C-alpha cells in the first residue's frame, strides 16, 4: 500500500476551484485525504462522492450544538460529510492560542461524534534552538493519555509538523524528520497508537516529497501550499505510490 497524502487547504480556494481540484483527483481514482475550509465541505463532498478520496475538516468546536455563535460542532461536520478533523494544528495553537486543555475538549467532541482526529504536533524554532524539541513533541503527544485506549486507536493519523517548517519553504531535512519520527513513533507505541499512521508536514513540495517519503517512519505527508494546485498535488501523490 502507498503512503498517505493529506491536503490541508487552510483558508484558501473558492467553490469553483475546490470543485475542479476535487473532481480531477476523484476522476483519477486517487485516495488522498482532503481538508477544505468549512464552506467548501459540501462542494468537495459532492465532487468526491463515490470516490476513494476522504474528507476532513480543519477544526471542530469543543462544544455540543447550542448557543455558540460562529462555532461548527462535530455533529455538523459529520452532517456535512466529514469523517476526519485536524486538531492541534500549529496555526491554531499559536495564532488562536489553543491550549492543550481546549484541544482535549475538541478531541472528546470529535471522537464522540465519530470523527477520526488527525492530531498535529511540532516544536517552534525557539524550542528547537533551546534543545527542547523532543520534550515539546512528547508532551503534545502525551495529551492522548487523557483519552481511553479505544479512543486513541480511532485517530486517523498524527502529523509531525515543525512550526519553523510550515509555510516557510524550509522543510525539515530527512535526518531531522527521521529523528523526530523515531521518537514520536516510540512514544505512540507506548500510548497504544502503534497502528496510527505518522505523517510529516511542513513545506512539502514536489521536489522534496520523494526524499521525505523515503524517511523510515514517515507514513505519509500533510501538505499545505503545494496541495492547492492539481499538478503539484498529483506529483506528490505519485511519489507516495
Ligand atoms: P505548508 O505545506 O504550506 O508548509 O503547510 C504545512 C501545513 O501546515 C499542513 O498542515
């Protein structure tokens, strides 16, 4: 089986572009995971219906349905056709101040609604330079200790995304990714997440995807900017086999 390619479209695209991209990928029989913005979920669901593509959302409310203006509940995401959801992306941890306590509530809600979480972890540049990268990643993964063993097996993936590599064009080297994936995999094994895939994310492009996919312990890629264009996404997916 090939490795996983997950596309995080972040706050990009409009319905026409999302439909075109998703339909092309579906028509080619690809099995990528797509994470469009909320307003694009229905469009992408329609375009990928009956295909091997999987649909996920980029965030989930920590609350159940109710008076929470602007929030999108886990049940609403399921209703929109999502089967997965990103939790803990660094853009939310850092720009939106999401704490591990909040992330835990989001994980609980997602799991209760039957959504498979994709937990993102990764250190900042300052943390790496201070020699704390391993501890940060271990601590972020440790959040799942507060979940039942059965819940931990429901994650669709964990993604190691060093914050300094996201959107910077400066991807982790194969050695850096390999070292952190070794550590994260060992940690996940002890947490009862031995069967959960571990993805790498951060400035993945067609010209570095092959090298990153070849790293032992990299089960796939979480792609941001390069997932917005059909050609680059196809190239990366082809490399993933
Ligand atoms: P880029 O590929 O644009 O660096 O984004 C990575 C990412 O954050 C995926 O979740």
